[in-house]
C-alpha cells in the first residue's frame, strides 16, 4: 500500500516536472501548402476545404494545449505539406457512390515548421507520421483523420519539449 502511494506520488511529481519544462508559445500560425491546397475538392484529391479548415484548427489547438500560451513565448509557424486519410472522407463518399466508409488506407501527415524565439533565432520543427500498413488503419484509424490527428499530437509534444 505504501509503495503504491510512493509510486503514485513519484508519477505526479514527474508529470508536474515535465509540464514545467514546456516552453510556452505566444502565437501559432498554421497554413496549408499550396500543393495540398490545390488538391482540395478535385477529382484527384481525397478531401475538400472543410477537411483542411478542420485539420488546421485541430493542429493549432493541439500545439496551444500542449505548449501553453504566453504573451512572451516563442512564435510557431507550421505548414501542413501532406495529408492522407485513414478512411474515405465525407467529400470522397459524396463523390464516389458505392465507396464504403469502412475502406481503410494508409493515413498520415507531414508537417514543416519553425519555432521563432524572441531574439529571432529560428529552430526548424519538422515531423511526419504515416501508418506502416493497413492493419494499423483498420484497427486504430477508425475516423478519416485518425493518424493525421496522432501526428498532430506528436508534433505538439515535440514543440512542448523543445
């Protein structure tokens, strides 16, 4: 009993220390690369502008939540350069009758960013994550953007730790 209380206290202390180490940000600017933007709503694309707007907000919210926001923090500028859904998007389902919403595919995202300190120092922050095979998409990617959202969480953790 005492050992579990001590271990629980140690976990809380280590979690508090990791939160204390996170460097806050003053602003987060997320944009979509021109190449990705050009694919939205096209027959060759797999998503529309609604998906891009949603994912942009999701990434910004993830970074602000993980890193914290402070007026004297660093600026973060991120560009989403690649997106692949795990499942058909609503746009794709509306464009291709007969396509199953359960059809899996290799999902993921690629992000290119920079952290700009108050003194102007720029630190590149690039990150990408894609499913390894369809098994991951079938069992863990239950929504169209599951792996992209996991990529956003990993990127936000990386920013919070740097």
